C-alpha cells in the first residue's frame, strides 16, 4: 500500500469537525498538523489526533512533512492561504469558494499550474449518490436530450441561527457565494460547462439583526447583494434558471430539477451527499424514485480530498474556477445590464462509480 498523503489543516471552525470525521482514520491520508488563528483551538484538536501537532499558520505552510494543505479558513482568506501553500510546493484542497473574486481564483490556478501541484475544492457533495445518480440517469438517456434546469435555495438569512454571521454579509458572502457553489457545481456536473450568464440582484436591507448567541440583538451592516437570480446557458444548449436568496421565508421548490425531451428529474439537496432522485417520464402518471446507481455511498466532507490524492481529482480546481466565474458573473451582469460570456471551460470529470462506504473509506 502507498504511504498516506500527509495533511495539514488550516482553519478549525465548525466545518472542520465534518472533515475530521472523514479524514482522521482514513488510510489514504494522515493528518500531521493543524493550525488556527486561535492557538487554543489548534491545541485542542491536535490533542485528539495522535498523529498531529498544533502549529501556527506560517509554520504549517513551511512544514516539510505536509504534502497537502486543507484550507478551511473564512472565504476572504481562501486565495491568500492557497497561494501561500502552492508557493511552498504543497497541494491544496479548499472549502468553497475557491476565492472571493474571479481574478484571485485565476491566480490560484495559474500558480498551481506553474508549480505543478494539485488543487481541489469543495463542494465535494456532488460526488455523493444524490447528484451522481442523477448524472448517471441523464447520461443513460433516461430523460432524453436535456433542455433546461432550475436550482433554488432561499432562506431568511443566517443571522437567525449563526452567532457570528458577519462574514455572510461582507465581500465573498451573500447567498450566491455561500450556497450557490453547491447548486452551480451540481449543474455543471449534470449539464456541462456554462458559456454565458445573465443575472439580476437586489439588497433588501442595509442591516441585519443577530438572533442568537451572546451578540443577539446586535445589528450588522449588509455590504453584499442578498437576492441573486439569473439564467445560465450551457455549452450543450440547455438553460438553467437559478435563485439564491437571504430574503425569503422558504420554498416548496425542489432544490434542482432537470428537464429533458423525454422526462424530468428531481435532484436532492446538493448540500448533502445522498438523497432520493425522482423521475417523471413524459406521459407517466407521476414521479418514481430511482435506485441509487452512482457515487460514493455514505460520503462526508473531505471525500473530494480522498478522491484527489487517489489520482481522480473529480472535485477539481478547474471546476471551482468555473463556478467562481459563474458566481461573480451573476452580479456583474446585473450591474452592467448585459449578458456575460464566460472564459473558462472545464473538463467534466468521469462519473463516480457506485462505491460502497467500506471501499472508499
């Protein structure tokens, strides 16, 4: 068996617990170092990982025994940390988004190409059985030629439950940056690259009130658009209509629906790895659940890193760059009042074969 890839985690906030559950005992990787701006948090995590030590961020980036940096910092730091890791000769797997601007995302990928190191990026939820089963159905011809899709995520805003929601309303925040990557990455896997974007945006309030925790009642400024909607034209000719909002109470819409000449698919929440895929054939009486047919079963956050170190790279930096271009093109289109033609055209990775939990873990 090959030696495990040595991992350093930077950023030990809430989402790091999910990565640790996937990676801490995985034979393909070994966590050797952890870092956080809070030294006490790094020490706490390292004490629970016999193979790891707590380091400062700069020390982890310089460590000779770290092969790949897992970048779980806040979005505004994603590009800076990724580029520093690449400059140190290390691969990177980062939380979404790849960067908070398309220009920074381009720099990350240009650096990785020049250095000859791999870059992968969340969301890796698209590698689970939900999206992959839907993709297998589309590729089998079940719904005929795909013609359109819808993707919808709405909420009243994260300040209702998050004790420190400030970053959701600063540059790199907003519903399109926060939740959009799950839906947009899924649409790219299902329907292929996007060639142009038309968007509209709004910002209903200039302040939000924190609803829980020690800062409850405190008002924070809103510096980003909070309702983002638009139309994507895929290279295949299919059109996707997307809506991402912090200005809505809820919705009855399916997270993603894909329509074709012979039928439609309802795709489960792409923020999760699994869920039921339903099919409605033209002329049928209703929706029918499809059997699970593709994807990593029982997957968790970090499966994209495992996929990357094993040489597959399905949660690729190239797709993350493309999604970042889409995310940033939506408000740009709205501001400039025109359709935005995209420059990136990523290769769509192979379908994930149906892989039982015990095989990929």
